[in-house]
C-alpha cells in the first residue's frame, strides 16, 4: 500500500495465473478529487510483490513494483523476477502498464528519490549479490540502469537526503550487508551486519563509497527527518538504534531505544503533522508506536 499526493494505491493479491505469477488487482483511490472519483482498478500479473513505491511526473503518477515469479512446482524455485511500472493519469483516471524489466537476480527491496529533475530507483537483489541503480527516462517512460553495486549479502537499501540551512544538499544511498555467523543457529548469535553508505557526486552522476557502519543484528533500516536533521533508524530484534548524519563526519550514534517485545519490521507515518515510528512486534503480536520529537524518538 502506498500513499502520495492524495492518491492511495492498494494491491490485492488474487489467484495464480498461467505465467506462474500472482494476479493482482491494483486499486487507485483518488482521495483528493472533488467530486470523489470512482476507484480505478486494473488486473496485472505482477507476481509475488516484495516491495512497491510511487513517484509523480507532471499529471502522471507511476507505481513501481518489484516482484518474483515461481515455477509452481513442489520446490518453489524462482522462475524469474520483474520490475514493473504502471502509469496513472490523474486527469483522465486511466491506469496502464508502461514498462517492465525482467531479471534473474530477483528483487527484495526498492526505494525512490529525486535528484535534480530525475527520479532514481535502487533495487536490492533477492539473492544478495548485486544491487541495481536506475534513472527514469521521462521521454521513453522507462528506467535505465546506470550503476551496479556488487554487495554479497545485501538485503535492504534506501535513499536519504540531507539539506543544509544554505541550501546545500547531500544525497546518500544506504545498503545493509549481512554475513551469517558460522555458529549463529546453534549459539543464537545475530548476523554480522554492515551499513554501507554511498554519497552522490554531482560531477560524475554516480554514488561513491563514503563509509561503512557496523550494525549487528539489524533487520531493517529507514530514514526520518526532524527539522533540518536526518536520522537513520536501525531496527534489530530488541532495539532501535538512531544514527544522526553529519556532513563532514558521516553517521554517528544518537540514541538507542530498547523494545519491550521482539520486533520484525517498522515504518514511518505522519499523523496530524507529526511523525511516528511504528514497529511490528511478536510475542505478543501487535504494533508499538513512537512519536518523533525534536530531541529524539520517544514512546507514545
């Protein structure tokens, strides 16, 4: 589910189709249209969607999905994977598929950001070998690959934008790299995780290695803004580690939050103008909410 500019995009999984992928009904609810527009639906063989995002260009909103297809056999082996882009015309309400790229790498995680007047897409491989960076071609309505990062064990990736008081911008790309401990299963040890940080260089149009941060046991990471400051939230099973970005130094530890229950995922949402961090927990199953304030992240 994605929400942007008054449009709610909701994917509903359906039955399997002949190609080995799941048929998904994509529903667009135009919440900002007056009078209310009837929901637009389109059926697409998108496969098993691992992640999705939305970006806008002029009167078009584009839905990006990263998905895997399976052979349907008893082994459940991956047949192939695909990145798909659907275009929603906010004027006519028409939804159509404009681009699709198949790959043997699989897809685990994606994120989008705008640099200058171009949209960039990072896709982390399901097999944890290569992460691919794409740039959107407005005229051809397609993503074009511009860079690959060979990071064995990568599981998640995302963009972060820092802006100084004088308008200076730093565009960062972060990837997590996991290396399982040799005795992790028998000793109940956490994976060895490194947060790899790349900084965008305007002169070359590429992301170059900037720093590496040890992040033991991290399951997921995302960014959050508090005023001009930019933070990375690193979620492990029992802790949220908050890292603050400093332009000349990189990321430094800001705060550690110990969770009451074991966690497995998190997201950031804005309610009534305030940012909240929501953490999905197990034993018991539920959601724990934290309110983001100017001096840190406090339990709500």
